[in-house]
C-alpha cells in the first residue's frame, strides 16, 4: 500500500511538473515573439543593435526604456508582464491553473491561447524544458533550452530568466493559486470507498430497521386488537354474570322468604299436634277412670 501511494504521488507530481514545463515553454515562446516585435518597434537610432543577438536586444531595450523615462520598461517583455498587460491571458492562465484537480489534469496545450502558434523547433524542445522544470534551473539546462528555442545564450539571459521565474513564482503564490495538496491518491480512494460502503450499509440498515419497525408495529397492532376483543368479550361475560348473580340473589331472597313461611307453618302444626296429643291423653285417662 505504501508503494502504491508513493507511485501515485510521483505520478501526480510528474503531471504537475509537466504542466509547469509546458507553461514555461509557452511563456518563453511568447517572450521571443514580444522581443521580435519590440525590435521592429525600436527607433532608427537604436536599430543597428537589433540583429546581434539577445544581448544587443536587451541593451537597446534598456536604452529605449531610459528614453521613455520608465525604468521598468526593460522588464515588460517578461511572461508575467504579458499576463499583466493582457487581462484575457492572465484570466486564462489563472483559470487553467486554478481549475486543475488532483485527479483530472487538463492538457498543457490548453493552458495558453498562443501555444497553437508554436514553431516546430519549440515542439522538439519539450524534453529539455521538461527536464528544466522537473530538475530545477541550472546553467547547462538553460543553455540547452535556449539552444532548442534558437535563442542566443548569455549571462543576462540566465539572470533574466531566473528573475522572471522568481517573480512568477511569487505572483502565483501571492495570488492564492495553490498546487494540489500532496496527499495519497489511494488514501482518498479508500476514504471514498469507505464512505460508499458506509452509505450502502446505512441504506441497508435503514431498510432493515424500517422493515423491523413495520413488523413490530403490525404485531403490536394485532396484539392490541386481540386484547381489545378479549376485553370486550370478558366485559360482556362479566355483565351476564352480574345479571345472573342478581337474578340468583333475588331467587335466594324469595326462597328464604318461603322457607321462613314454611318454618312458621311447621311450628304451628307442631303446636297443634302437641295440643291434640294432650287432649288424647286426657281423654284416655278419663276413660280409664270411668271404667270399673
């Protein structure tokens, strides 16, 4: 997993460095075009120095800037000054750098609008520019890049390129354009996979919970219905039993009354029987006395 993360990180850095190399190549191409245009626009008194290379052009440009009274005119042909003077180019540069994603990189041919005008020699120098951008600036690499771009080499060219590169890096860092965070692609994919799995598990668990809740609700409803029916049956039975009890209590009261009446009659009969027995005994004694 660590090797995979390191490989992904190196691929991401190589893509970003390739974009930086293509941007640098396009900026140098525009730089050379602006140099040619400024050479044609210099007054006749300064024209004799125009065909002697990049050093003469720098000197003529400095003289022309001194005549105009603007000290910073000599550096106005840098890639950064081109983006400052051209709002559309600056907007395109910023949009191409700002919209680059960690996983989706646009082609370097769409970074600048003027790259379609590059010469075949510039197309052939992609390897040297890529090496300069990936390994850092050095004299040998800058010389090879200048030779590939058909630009005469000089120390002033080296200093100007380094100075403009520093300016560009400062402007890019100050404008809030940041490179993609150096994080592991595999870790991001793992986080996405974990989130997808948790989301799917959450959906499955939610469906299962909903089914269980529905089942429990249905069972509770049936249980309440059974209890209600049973309660109603018991209440009806209790009402019938209460009515029967009341009827039986009434019957018992009637029977008690009848029993009391029978007991009274029996007592009267027993009293009558006792009286009759007493009379019979008297009659029997009387007969005995009368007989000789």
